[in-house]
C-alpha cells in the first residue's frame, strides 16, 4: 500500500459526514500510514463556503453545491499538510486526477 513512497501521510476531512463514516475512515487510514490527520472542517466549510453559496443561490438541480464546494477546501488543507511535512502531494482517494490537479494548482497558488 506504499505505492513506492518512503512515507505515507493520510488525511480524513470531516465536512459534515456522519460520525461513523469519519471514524471508519480514520481507523482504516491509521493502519496504512506513517502520519495521519483527521481534520474537522465543518465550521470553515459552512461559514466560508456553504453560507456564501446559499446567499448567491448557488445550486444545481435544486441541490446546494456541497460536494463541489468541499473539494477545493480539502485540497487546500492537504497541500498545507504536505508542505508542513515536506511531502509531495499525491492523492490516492476519490478521483485521483481531479484531486491531484486541484492540489497541484492550489499548491502553486499558495507558494
């Protein structure tokens, strides 16, 4: 499960999922990793993104754009952790291409 890496860093981001899902993901991640971070991003997600989206009537097909808004926030936090750990950003969860591209772009924006 190391995918050719010297160190593995895992991140679980809680943006409001059920506690059981966060606990399960954290438990699995801790068995695979050298460094693990579980981030509580609920307040930041709601205050900085969801509220603004609702005010702007941001929706798609009648649904608030929760998942779409969460992805850049999660990518930003992963880049911050990667930088603090002197790591190369690699994403092996969700859509690898989608998150890797966002993480690389966000990393460049913050450097």
